[in-house]
């Protein structure tokens, strides 16, 4: 038996190019030909079905010609490439040796021997890079085919039951009144009702996110408190709310706090509770089971000019912010950029407000003469309050856990260093712990905001006219459901993508930059 030293001797003839056995090359080409035959049969079958059925749909015929021409041509190209590429085979790199054919004997050498030729190029059907690319293409084809199949079934079903396939119904009268939609008439078009529902969804989402963020932040910090009562109370809040379905929380607030709550009814015989300013007849709040109201701003003249000037004031404030930052970097003088920017903005806005003669005035809420509704101010109904309060507190329990985990993820030495320089507890959290915790908390917080926005659709349980309730009411009066569902999907996806993009921008701005 020859030893490895004999096989690797300098006298060995290693000039021959290693080639694959003929059987392996024949197997590769047969596999390519079988694939070509299969694709050809499927292509002729697909085109034949469409031609025999007198298809006139251009996309269908285009798909058939793709099967008949493009796909077989691609397979033929693979066969030709394989016929030229399969001249060599990879060596036994995994075993640490390569096999050499010099025409008479097989020689085995270590892979690090400089006289060993580079391993050959594998066939396309064994090339890892080609297989990965083919798998990705196949996944895209399967997804597109599945979507096309579902869309085709939808169109066929809509034709069978006589549903319109367009969006012309959006100009038809809605036919139903919307709760607290002032200025909306039953003869107004469907698109206007959807617009009101979208507005209500956005308002509920924004307020709910604010409640969840503020309450969640304080509860998350409270869970880490050294005070036993505060920590256990925060834990009770989190463990109670996050283990209850959000619909139950919303319905609880809707019925326990408002429908059957302690507040007075709103009718001529049972007027709501009105809180007035001392020595004045103006109400600062109106409270009842069905409606709450607070003062608001009413627009007068020159409103558009005022907002343009306010935008200019914001730009000036940003310039002042940058100036104070550059001055701090150059001289080390405290920047006080928040104070400077807010002060400049406030001075400009107040001056513009006075110069334009007051483009806004206060509107105070009051009970109407018939004692059934609120006039003036900003008023909202019990459905909105139950939805925003329920969702805000429910998601605050998750935000609290996100904040607690993020704070615990900050190295303990950071807090100890802050304590060593005599920072108080509030200063330690504000300047040291929370800025670092936010870098960890933002990604899961984005998901929680998305969940809250989607859960606003549960407002239908408390008669809040959000987008989902408007859509459900519309298809309940025989407007086409598929188009309405598509509108809902597009709107919720768009809102969540916008919120995610804004929060991701903020997340990138607070991340540490490597130098």
C-alpha cells in the first residue's frame, strides 16, 4: 500500500486537470433534461387550456406565454451552462484531501499542497449560491401565485352574487347617522363617513398612546421603588390589567363608569354636573354619564396667516437651538437650548397673536336651552372616553414592563456613578438612567403602539364611531364588504407604518454613534 508520502512525492505527475466521472456528468444533464421536459409539459398544458377556453384576459394569456417561452428558455440556458461547466468536480475539502486523476491512478494530497489545482466548478443544481437564489425566487412565485389564486376566487365569487367590483359606491349616500358627527347628514356620501371614522380612530389612538406612555413610565419606575407599598401597588396594576382581554377592560369602563356609573344623566330632568370658575358663569367642565365637555379654542379671522407665522417661529426656534448647541461645543458655556428655543418661539407666537387681533378665542361649554346637548367648548361622548381610558390603561401595563426591563438592562454602575456625583433620585433617572433605557425600550414600545392603534377597532363595543364601526355599518346596509375591508386594511397599515417610521427615526437619533 502506498503511503501518503509516496502520493505526495515531488515526482508525482500532477499536471492533469481533474475531471468528473462521465456518469456524474450524464446524471446532471439528465436531471436538467427532465426538468426541461416537466416545464414544457406544464407550459403547453397551461397555454392549451387558455386557448381552448377562448381566454381574452390579457394577464392570463401573458402568464401562459411566460410558461411557454420564458421558463423553458431559462431551463435550456441552464442545460447549456451545465454542459460547459461540469468539467470538474469539487475536491474532498471537507476531508482535508483532494483527489487527482492523472489518467492511470488516483492520487490524494493535502488541500494545502501548492501543487494541487483549485477545485472545479460544481453544476448549477449543486451550486449553493444558485440553490439559495432559486429558493428565494420559488418563494416569491408561490406567494404571488397564492395571492393571484385568492384574488381570482374573490372576483369569481363577486360576479356570482352580483357585487360591484369598483369603488363607485363611495359616492353613494351613507344612509345612517353617525354619533356626534356634527355636520354629517345621512345623505352625505360614504367616503365622508369613512373620513369621519378615520378622524375618530386617529384621535383615539393619539390620546390612548399618550395615556399608555405616561402611566406606563411612572408605573414601570414605581415597580423598582424601594417603598414596599408603591412597588406592590404598581405590580398589582400590571398583573391585573395585562391578564384581562382589552375588550373586557373597555366594556368595564363603558358600563361601570359611565352607563351605570355615579355621574348624573344628561336630560332636562337630570342636568349634568357643571363646574364654573369662581365669580363667573363660564363652565370649565361639564360631566355626565354620556358626555364630558371642556373649554376649547374657536377660530376667528386670519387663522391661516397665524399658523404660517407659527411655522416660521418654529423654524427660528430650531435655528436658535442649533446656535446654542454650537456655542456650547465651542466655549463650554451652558447651552440652555430648551429655555432659549421655547422662549423665542413663545415670544414670536404671542406677538403674532396680538398683531393679528386674536385669531382664536375661548369657547366655553354650556348646556343648551332644551337641556339635551352641549353647546360650545370641546365635548366628547362616553364611548370615546371608555375606549381611550380602557386602551390607555391596558397598554400602560405592557409599557410599564417594557420600561422596567429597559431600566434593569442599564448597567448598575451607571446609577452608582450618578449617585457618586451627588445626583438626586429624579436627576439620576432623568439624566443617566432613562436616556440609556430608551435605547432599549423603543423597539418593543413601537410594537405596543401598533397594538393599541389596532385595538381601537374594539370601540364598536361601546358605540364609538371609529373607522371599523363605520365600515361595519356600511356593509350592513349592503355596500360591498371586500372593498370596505381593503380600505380598513390599507388605513391601519398606513397609520402603523407612519408611527413606526417616526419612532424608528427617533430611535436612530438616540443611538450611540461609533467613531
